C-alpha cells in the first residue's frame, strides 16, 4: 500500500501573527452570508406561464473567541501571538412555495409530516410519563396505608 | 454582499428582497430577520424566515400575502396540547390521590 505523502511543515501555510483574527472574521462573515435574507427566497423557476419561488427558513448560530499565546522559544525570544477561533452552524427548512400564474399569486405551505409526527410523539410522551408517575405514586401511597 | 461582524444589539426587522416582474405586476418577497447577540460580542444567532409576498399592481395598488409556516404552527400547538394535557392529568390524579 502506497504511503500517503504529507506536506512538510515548511510548506504548510501558517497565518502570520495578527492575521488569525482576520481569518476568523472572514470565515464567520461567510457563514453569516449563507444565512442572509437573500437566501430565504430561492431563484424563480419558470415553467410555461407558471413561476415558482421556493421559500425557506434559515437559522445560523456562530460563536468565536480570541486570545494571546505567550511563549518563549529561547532566552532572547519573548513574544505573544494572537490566536482566534470560531465555529458555526446553519440550518434551513422549506416553508412554502410562491406560485405565480395567470390566475394570480398564491402561497402553498410545505407540510413536513415527519416533524409534526415527532412533535405529536413528544407531546404523547409527556402525557404518558405524567400518567405513569401519578399511577406509581398512587400505588406507593396505597402500600404505605396497607402497612 | 458581505455581512459585518456580529453587532451588539438585538434586531428584528422586515427586509424586502429583489422584486420580480411577472406580467403587469411586481412581486416583492419580504423576509423577517431576527438577530440576537450571544455572550456579548462572542457569538450571535441569525434567524431569517419568509414573512410575506407583496404584489404591486399596475395602478400601484399593494396586496400583501402572508406566508404561513404550517409545520411550525402544528408543532407548537401539539407541544402546548401535550403540556396542558400533562397538567390536566396531574391535577386530576392528584385530586383523586389526596382523597
């Protein structure tokens, strides 16, 4: 099996001190761009006389931090290096489709049956858990009275 | 257009997108944008969702069609129903247990 070649450290691009914060800002800015208001409505799709515009909900969460790394590689070397890092996530979900036809404009909602079913199961679970808890406490009370 | 770095204040606004000309009407998509700063300036949450579609007729009349999120509404109603159901079960059985 051929060994995978790893680039030597000298060829790896290491950002200059002070540039890491700029890079983090750049990446976070790009992530926020993916969740901007311009991506909520997609490109219109034309089919004959009918134009469809998909609409989606977009949520993005971003967090970042920065600090300084103090180090000394030799007696004459005493410097600090700024460091920064961040992470983020984007979610999107289709909400509706705008249908434009010669008859007029109408909005058709997108129904996600899976999410609704999950919510129903969660609600049912809450109620079942409450019921079981109350039945168990009633049994415990009866046992105490019986003793 | 590049977004700026996270801002300090909470923002809740409606943004109009690029209008589309269909026949004699102009269709303007509207987005509700909510920006929530987290942990000071160390993070943020951006929530954009379709709000409505505005149709501008030839005679400058405006008609607004709201976009309803049926899935989200159903989820919220079901969760509220579960919570109320749990409270009712708890209240009913608690009364019976105490007798």
